[in-house]
C-alpha cells in the first residue's frame, strides 16, 4: 500500500530544571554517533567534539554560588544561519524540520560554524581514530566522518529513519515513543523530550505549552527547534516573596 | 617639475628594458631566495593537506585564522591597480605614468595569490576542485548562490580578468619595442605577444580607447570586489564584531589605503633595484603621498564610525568585544601598533614636503601602513570569533601555528617572485606612456634656461 507519509516536524524540549548535569546524554551521544574520544590533546587544542554538551555556568558570588546546567545541542533552526553561507549546499533544511549535513558535499570552509550562534558545529581537524578494541563497536547506521568536514547533531536521524521503516513494514504511522534520540533515551530525569509537533498525541506538547518556555538567542530570529524550560528556583522565589 | 630632463627615446628604451633584456647577477640571487621560500611553502601546503588542517592553530570557535586575514589583506593590496591606473587615467593626472603598470601588475598577482588562500584554508581543497571542474551539470548539483563564498570568486575572477586585460592592452606597444630589440626565439615570442603592433595612428587610437573603456568598466568592479569580501563577514549574524552595515565602504577605503601604500613601496624598490631614478622621481612619490593623506584620513573616519556605532548600540557583548580588542592582552599591543602604523605615524609625517620627497622615509612609512592594515584585518577577524556569542563556556583563543606563518610568508614571497619574473620578461614602467608624457611636455624658456613644462590638455 502506497501512502503519502504524514508531515513531520521534529522538536525537542529541554527542561533545564530537571537537568542534573550528569552528562549521560553526552556519553550516549558519543557512543551512538561514532564520535571519536575527546582526548587530553583535543581539549588542549580546543577541538573537542560534543554534539550535545552540558555547559555549566555559575550564578551569584561566592559563597552564594549556584551551578547552572545548560544542555547544548544543534538547535535545528528553522531559519538556520549556517545554511545560506555554505557554498556547496552541504547543509540544508529537510522537510521534517531537520537541519541536515551532507558529509560528502562538505569541502570544509568552516563558514557554517562561524555563523552558528550556538557553537553547534564541529570540524574534523584530524582523521578520527579509535582504540583497536572499539573497532567492532562503532554504530553501523552512522557514517564515520573523515578529516576536513563539518559534523553536528542530527537529532539521531538514523533512528528516525529506522522507526519509519519499522512502521512502514507494520503498515502504520510512526507513533510517539517508537524511538528517541540517544540523549533523550539516556537522560535519567527525562529532561530531554523529543517528538513530532505535527502529531497531536505527542508527549512534546506538554513541554511546549509550558509557561517556562524560552529559546536560546531568540532575538537573532533563528527560530530554533529546541525549546528550553527555565530553571525553577524555589530559593530565589522565596527571597523575592519576602522582599 | 621645471628641472625635468627630456631623455632621448633610445635611452628610455635602453634603460627601461635593461632588466628585461640582460638581467644582472643579483637578480638571479633574489629569484633563488624567493624560489626557495616558495618551495618550502609548497611543501608546507602539501603537508597540511596530507596530515589535515589540524596542523593550523585554528580551533572551535576560531575557525578562521591568519590565512583568511592574509586573504583579505591581499585583496586589499589588489585595489591599488585600478585606483591608480583607472582613476588617474580618467582624471588625466600626468604623474601617474611611471606608476600605472607596477600598480596593475601588483593587482593581478595579489588577486591570484589572494584567491589561493581560502582554497588552502578549506578542509578538503581537492573537493572544491571536484565540485567546480568540470561543473556538475549532469547531476543538477548547483552551488549555493546565497553564500558569500560564491560571490567572492565571482567578484575576484571578474576583477582578475578585467585587470589582466588592462595590463595586456597597455603592454602591446612595449611588446613591439622588445620585439624590435631581440633576435631568435625571444623575438618570435614577443612578436606573437605584440599582436602585429605597428604603431599606426589607428592602432594607437584603438589602444587608447581600449584603455579608457577598461578603466571606466573596471571602476564599479573594483568597488564591488572588496565590498563582497567584506560581506563574507558582514552577513554573519552569529558574530558580534562582523555583522556591521558599514563594512563594505570601510573595507574598500581600507583596501585603497593599503594598496596605494604598497605601490609607493614597490615604486621605490624599483627605483633602487633597477636604477630608474630618472623615471620614478620625487614628484611622483610626493603626489602619491598627497593622495594617501586624503585616502588615509577618509579611512580613519570610517574606522571611527564603525567603532563608535558599535559602542553606540550599548550592547554589552559588543562593548565587551571592543574592550577586548583595544585593552586586553595579547590584542592591545596589536591594536596600538595598528593605529600607530596605519595612521598616527605616517600621515602626519607626510604633511611635510621634505618627508614626501624623501625616498627612504617614504619607503619605510608606506611599509608601516601595510603592517598596520594587516593587523587591522587580524583584529577584526580573530577576536570577534574568539568571543563569539554569550556562551563563555565555548570561548577560545588562537595562536597561529608555524605552518600557517610559513604559508603566509610564502604568499609574500610568491607575489614578489611573480613581480620579479614579470620584471624579467616585460618592462615594469610603460615605455610608451613615458614617451607620450615627454611628447606632451614642451620646453619653455625662463630667463636663460630652457625649462620643460607640461602642456595642459583641454
């Protein structure tokens, strides 16, 4: 049976209040997406790969300091600044709201990363290497990126495609919860929620309707597809209430 | 001007063709030295491509390093040619004559070298060639014309084609002179290059008309080239120091500032190297210095406007960036050197007639301008990237690696090498233009002296 697939638009809700900064998402992402290990020398060179990372910011002055965690990943902007500047169309927007990177097209001008307000793109300065033991542990669904090209978070597009194939085989639509990106799957506090906004049943609508919602650097007009829910600070609220 | 000696034409030929026909020993010494640097640089580029761009000092987020700085710098230098040849030809400034060819040739070579920089700087340069030659019509894979990196080559190659034509049109009469002074294989080559030039009135008319037409056509291209290069930066919404609307005119006038200074440096070098004292005279350098005072001051105005616009917005990020550019280590010494070298030292000095007519001081001060302007591009490109956006977690810094420095040095050696090769093959001062200038000048008698004077054309 041939049917036109339903329109999709993938989004993610990141509840900063639930994030404990445990970095499980970071590890899951590295394992899922064949990201080479960030060695000490990579850090020294400032060339680490972290498609998702937990940025830690301190708030307040000592001794009243609070650590704030901000999970950072490609925002898959509807109006992505990285896309128009690529001379070879190596990055473009697909019809599911994903900002995709075509590794074979990329020539490595690095213009996209310069124009990304979220530092979400990573350049392969070296040929990626893994320890010998890891040779059979790479994910066969994900391309290993060679030297000289850009890469970034794909919203685990390989999982989306696999879920679509499975659904097609069972002659049904992709349902919410059929799959999750690696980061959302690994998150112990369910701070990351991924879903299709065109699907009214999706769990993501709960987060999208939240009053705490904000998006990063929204004033730039990039229309990010990652929505954040701000921190609930009970102490700050109390202090404000007492004042 | 009154003391000008009118040289007989055979002497003009002999002196200006001296290097082209019989190069001295030191010439080959310089060529060998430059060649060695270029070989070393080529090895460095090969190494970079073989091992990966990790050999550079760039990182995340400072993805662009001194190779891009150098790219903007060389594009800037290339603005000298049209500024001097076209504008001065159209405005019939007599003193342009010995400077035009040097400026045009500098334009062509610096453009060629500039265009190499982004290619070397890319992660997979071989892919750029793969996507471009032959153009991939069969699969319908088009380039992204929204990207400034597509506008760039379009502008650069238009300018390169135009200025190469400009050089060739002006070379034809001189080719004929060399043809008549050589024998054997050399003569055959120059005969082909002279394209049947006989010096008939009709040929002269066509040559002059072509020169004027090309001047007029190249002017808009010249303004567009650096505007487009500035848009590489100005379109970037993600970087605070970049997306500024004033960038296009600011870059163009900065380019003219550095380009004309480079022509001054080059003319004085030519005078010293080839002993062309009777062609490149004090009055030429003086006129160029006067022009530079105007250009430099206009550039300074744009610089202040750009800086004060940034502060006027009262955006904390923008102000923090400016503060870093001007007051933080290691940028403040660079910023200080930049403003001292590109304006504060040279321009007030050039206000004095004695300085303007002194070749040594003019040589060093015009060199200072270009050091300053190189630093200006560095200060625009690197600090803005190092402090990109409000995420201090990702901020970084940048130290150029030895390989990058070597490649930058090679670019200078390569331009110099190409210029020297040109000087061996063709006269760097247009013979016909000098002779034309002499014919247009008339002797006038003041008291007991016969004094040559310029006839003013109507």
